[in-house]
């Protein structure tokens, strides 16, 4: 039997091949460069068409978030456009924790990933298309440590300063799929939600805060192993130039509303996290966030409030986290939007699970909720 071939030497690729025996491979996930985080995988398998593949990713008890593997099915695509789910199972007692992926491609190649990848080439296509739209400006906020541009798209004529930013953690590709949906909505001259929002708001949109980690195939860090979402209190040019550039520009524009878009490994739900515990907390400021949460909960069944992170006690907020820093720094409504790697517990879709398509649809619901929120604030 011909051995399968496994490759990951491409944009956001990440896997280590330990052994191959026929159509079975034993694999492991390399850590982010200069970091202990390991969870993101993305690789291609070449094989005989119709072959039943058995791919075993081992050592996962020592991954960044071991709780993410039970109940998780890997993402798979044969054309890199449509991403489905491959039947997967996790055994914590096999080879230090093993995810076994089973799949028989119709063609002789298939791509597997932790979530549907969002390449830097697609990022540049997204930025170019948006920037070519009437009324949209592209601002180059700075340069990353690997020499990539840090892009911000601006649009709208209103006085409210709205910041949307994503992929501080590069392996959370759900976030840039969400951004694609948001930009498609906001740049559509016929969309009533976009037209109303652009009249009342000035948008500052960073589709990818961490280009270096994205291209390198990292889960959570930039080129030098920095977790950007712990750097907002004291960002530096040598460790976190991405955060430094974004925060400095926020200081110029001001912030009235901010949403930081992420993905969560373990919780099978879409949810928001607020800024409880910041020094500048007030019940009035908190209510502005809770009002947005209630609006979003009413507008889409893909959002819920039962599952999520515990609220931080008074005075205990970590100001290195962007939502806390931004809310405290600007006295504004800020939040973290979390989407799952797994399927939604309340609304499962077995073929794709939580998918790029659902990320994009959620973005429009978030924008529609923002419009309603602005009308009541």
C-alpha cells in the first residue's frame, strides 16, 4: 500500500509527522515559536482517492487547552473553500492524549485544520476589496516584527468612534471570517443596516491584529511568543508592536464602542465577555454593555448567555486584556466576542459544525444589534 504524504509548509501550516504506516499517521502539534502554546494544526494529506485515513494527533494532554478536544471534530476540506467536519474522537489515555481523525477523501488530497484557515493571502484580498469601496480608507498602523503591514480600514461619517478588531490570537480564525462578514455588510451601499450605521458611526476595523502569528501557524502568539491580549497595559515595540500601534491610534480617535473578536477552544457556544472589575466600573457603564448583550441575544439564536466566562470581582480586572484596558481607558462600552471551535450545543449542524458561513452571518447580527444599541443610547 502506498504511504500517505503529509505537508504543512505553507501559510498557517502546522504539524509534525512522527510516523506513517500505510494510511495511518501519528502526528503532534509543534508549539508556537518561543512559547508553550500548542493547539493549532493545519496540514495537507496526499493519498489514494477513497482511502480511509486514520490520523492520530498525540500528546494533547499537554496542549494549551486540553478541554478543547473532547467532543471536537476536526475541520476538513478537499477544495479549501467548503469546510466540513471529519469524524474525530479523543482518548486522554492514548499516547498522552490522542485525537483520532477518520476520513476518506473522494479525491487524492484533503486539508485538515483546527478551524477553517484564513490565510494572509485571503486577508490581503479582503483588505484590497474593502479599501476599493467608496468611502473606505486604508490606514497602515505600523509594521510587525516579521515586516508585515498592520492594516486598519476606516469608514463612516458619524461621530461615534467604533472599533472592531480580531485575531489577536491568530489560531482563532473564526474572528477573521467574522470580519469578512462584517466588511461585506458595511461596504454594501444597499444594505440598510450599513447605511444607517455609517451615518452615525466612524468605524476603525483591524481584521487581523497578528499577521505574523497567522502566517507562522501559531495558536496564540506573535513572532516572538507574545500573547498580545495580555499586553494592553504596557505594550512595547520589541514584544508587542501590534498592540502598541493599535492602542496609540485609539488614543487619537477615541473609542465609544469596541468589540474584540475571538474563538474559544472548550465552550460550545457563542458568548460575550465584559469588563467587570475595572477600576473605572460604574453601574451605568456596565448597563450599556449588558444592554448590547440583551439585544444580541434577542436578535439571533446563535448567541446565548447561559455559557461563558465568570465575571471578574470588583477591582480584580487584568488591564493587560484589551476589553478591560479599552473600557477603563476610554470609559466606553467594550466587549470580547467568543465563538466556538466545536459545534453549538444548542443548535448543532453536524456536517460543518460552527463554520465560516455562520461566523459571517453572526457578524451582520452583531452590526444590526449595534445599530439598535446606538438608537437607544
